[in-house]
DNA sequence: GGCTAGTTGCTAACCAAGTTAGCGATCATG
DNA sequence: CATGATCGCTAACTTGGTTAGCAACTAGCC
């Protein structure tokens, strides 16, 4: 695209400004950052559009793929179990989720996403899903292998920060 | 630590379960989703570790790259200007940002990130930056071109959802 | 069997961070 | 120099998180 002069409004070239160490100004890394930023914004916007909090939306996304209970919700969203209770309460109140007693373990509550809950997630995101599917298919198997390797590496890089004992 | 069973993640094959339309189970798309999810978690965790809200952290990230004021912060974070005022208040209180009158436009306030503010961002994320830089360099120019094309396409797909008038 | 430790999901009390509404100061335009 | 838009703020309120603590339950150990 444009090797010299980015699309940004303000001045700040790739290698200009402060030196934070490694070069984060390569086109791929910039695209990576844009992706994560845009992904976060999608969550934010879709949640508001659906009349849900971000936590509720993300919970619905998890429930649309897996069977998890409130405690696992708390772990995935990295919130307290008390907060998870509130999230589930609100989802139940809106009819997006149902609570059911767990058959084998009577401490647990099973959470079942309803059709309206699933519709809320899929409905708003469908145009994105379609575009992503089309994008993915437009790449060859070899190209996808390269992309996957990059993405997996990036996830691993992200996880560097998540590991405990990182603070010191 | 957990004698009563680990994570409850249930089975779910790539193409199993409901049919939401396009096939989102390809390795690349799964990796893409993991990336966005992990990216969001990084924000969440780093913010908490730094004693900041997510909004404050994201604001610092923006300020570490560009000169923007409270109104622009509100736009980028998609929050009200009143919320942006609060965000800046808190950042100023912690010494991460300074308010300065704008020279040319006396309605505006310039926000200047301090060294401690910059350190808060960079410090926690440095291991990630290093890993990302190393990852990026481990790919050839041709490979990076492929990856960039994929990432840009994905951002575009995300934006399908952000465009206004998407609701009805 | 019975004890003990760990997990699950909830309530209660509190607090952080967002919202809408509205205002004064300032800038840009015709 | 009036009109309208923008910027940044305050005030009052609501939402959604936190910590603390509890009863029910399961699993491991003697």
C-alpha cells in the first residue's frame, strides 16, 4: 500500500517517536493491532445494539458454543462469581438463557441458551460471519497455513502477558 | 487444586452443533477468534494489574501514539464526553496524564501523557511486544504480505457490523 | 462410615464508572 | 456580529462490578 506515510491523521511514522524497543511499525503488526482494536469495538457496539452489557454478550457467545456454568463464566470473563451470578440473572430475565439443575452434580447449575439468545448473537454478527467466511475461502490452503501460523504465534505472544507472576 | 473436576468445556466439533450459516470452523478463523478473545483479555488483565480501568488503559495507549483531546477520546472509546472527562480526571489524578490549554483553540484541552503513564503502558506489555517483534521477523516478506492481506480483510469484515444502519 | 478440604452459586453491602441532561465558553460561518 | 456547532465540564442517576460470607454439595483420606 503506502510504505511512506501512514493513513493516520497525526504525524508519527513507523519508526518515529519514542523508542519502546522492538519495531512495532511493520504493516503486519499495525494490522494486527487494528484487528484487536476493531474486534473490541465490535463487542462494544453489538452489545449496546442488543441492549446487553459486554459481559452478557460475551457470555452468550460462549454459551452458543459450549455448555458452561456460572463458575466457568466467571473464569472466562475474569470476573468474580458474584458478578457471574448477576450476568446470568440478567440474561435469564431477558429470556436469553435458562437455568437448569445439573443432573450429576447438585451444586451446579446448567445454563442453556435459548433460541432468542442465540438469535441475538448470530443476528447482529451475521454480516461479519459471511464476510469472514468469504475472506477465508479466498485464500489458498498454503496461504491459510501461513496465516494460521502467524495468528497462533500472536496469540502466544499475547499470552506472555497473561501468565501469572508477570508483575514484578 | 481442583479435585472436583477441571474446566467444564464440553465437546464441540468444528462443524457440529447448529448451523449458523458460513463455516466458521476453519483453523484460521478459529485462530482469528482466539486472537481477538485473547487480545481483549490482555486489556482486561493489564488494566487490572496497572490499577486502571480498561477505558483508562486504552486511552493511555491512544495518547502514547497520538495527540488527542477528551472529545476524541470519547469518540474512540465510544463513550459519552462526560465519561471521557471522568477518564481523564482519573488519569490526571494518578499522574499519568497532564491537561494543558490548547494554544490555538481555547475550547480545547491538550492531553499530554507523562513518563509514568507511558511506562505503565509499555512496562506491562513489553514482553508481548518483544514476542510479537520476534514473531514478525520470523516471517518472510512474501509471507507477511499474505498475512497482512488476511488481517486487513478481517478488519474490513469486522467493520461490516460497525457501520450505522445495521440494526433493523 | 465420617472428617475435612475444595467447589458451586447465591445474597448483601458497597463502590466504580458509565448514562442523560444541560451549561458556559469558544470557534466558524454567512 | 448573530447563529449554530463544538469542546469540556458538572449534576443526578443507573448499571455493573467488587469483597465478604454462607449453605449445599462433592471428593479424598483416614
